[in-house]
C-alpha cells in the first residue's frame, strides 16, 4: 500500500496506534497470556511494518529485523512474540480495522462516494484442501486468537490465476476510486463471486458506508444482490452482459437514441426502463474496435466453413461457425446498415 509522494511513516504510526494502545489491556481469550500477561507493542509494530516486504515470520525474525531494517526495541524479541502478535491482531481484527479506516480516511481525506468491488483467488502449494468438522465444514482458530469458527478456507474452486489444480482462497476487496483499500473479506476457495456481495454490503453498513455507489462486474449480478444493494437507499452500478433472446436485452436494444462518443474505443447510450421509484437506468456501451475484430473473425470462420464443407451441410455449418464466433459475453448485433455493433449494458440503481 503505497503512493508516490506519500510518506509511509505517518500512515504506519496511525495504523499502529490503536493496536498498541489495546495491547497492554488485552487479556488473551482462553486464559493464556502474551509475554507474561502483556503483549509488547514492539512485536505488533514489527508485524505491521513487516507487511511492507511480505515474508514469513521466521524470515522476518531471522533476517529482516537483523539485516534489512532497524526498529528500536526489537533486540529482545523472539520468534514466538511475532506469532503471538498475529493471534492478538486476529482476536481484535474488527475494532482495529475500523479504527484504522476512520483514522486514515480522516488523515488522507478519502473520497468514499464510489467503491469498486471485485474478487481474486490465491492458491496454496498443498496437495489436499482443508477439511472441517460437521455438516458446515467448520474449523477453529487458535485459543489465543479467540478460537473463532470459520468455514474450512483452502478449497478447490474457480481459479483466477490459472491454478485450478491447487486449493485456494477467495479474497474480496472494496477500494475507492483512487485505489485505496476500504474493506476486505476472505472467503473459502469454493465461493462463487455472486454469493460474496451480501456479506460485503453488511460489512460496509457496519462502517456507515451504505450511501456510497457500489460498482461491481458481471460476476455479481443476481436479483438477490440487486435487492441487497438497494436496501436502505443504497446505489449500485453493475455490468450486465447482453444475452441473445433475452426479453430485457431486446427491450433495451429497441429503444431509439444516439450513442455519445466518450473516446475512440467507447460509445454510450442511456436507456431508462420503468417509471417512478422503480425505474432503472441502463447504459449501453459500444466498442467499435472490438466490434470490427469480432466481425472480421466471423467472416474468417464463415469462409473457412464455405471452403471445407460439402454443399449439403453448408448452410447449417456456416450458421454454427458464425454463432460460435460471436457467442461471447457481449451480444454482436447487426444494424440495418450492416455494421456489427458489440454492446454491453450497465445497470444503475437510480
């Protein structure tokens, strides 16, 4: 988390301040203790600043603290202090994250009118996924971290980094328009994107961020998510792929109006469906370069079918080839003038 022209020292002090004040007063869940009943703020500081160069706790203790950085007061730390610091941070995750956000938002005057949300996957080089207990597949954290219940995290699922063979986690992240992280949530690796939205919306509500504009991609589209995002006056902006034969798609495409040019790769047209409070705004997006590319690909497929197919099956094969080349997330629609227009629609809540 860095930015050109922004000093990391004030941010580090601000982020660490709340945790270091909690540490001397925090009793360990389960009756344990931190360093004789108190968790040293120095170990928390090391765990926090060590994120600037992510590495294992063992590497941090053996090499990073001794050879690469100088943090006063770390000479007496042992490896167990760093592990116990992580337990403390996990046990107090919610209040610490909330305090960090409000302090940093005030320090940097963050603009949270618009939040962009997406997910990614992180894989692990292990052979078998995690297995929990019971029907809900539950595992528990350490006693020092509060013994919290979690669904078994490392699971096989849809990989976004090409490692479908390895167990993974799914990480959801909400950021501001400048890319500053606001909230994150870790989900089991077999979680699908569409099922993460409601949980993230609740997380944002807990921090009084219900009136921001929520921006998501096509993987988050569902009627349940639209209802959750609109609750309490919430606003959203979601990517919705056009689908051939869909009634709503045909209704949107049938609306008259001109496209407005944003740049050489984007033209847009706004369409309003419905009336009153239940009206919905859609923004049709057209990429001329992508339309030309798909049209050329379709022509190549058709010519290939014409040259290599017997006359008896020529018509059916040509239609199949053209259909396959344009069956993408967007709808390739041909205007009366013969121009191929590739569109996506964006749905706005208001």
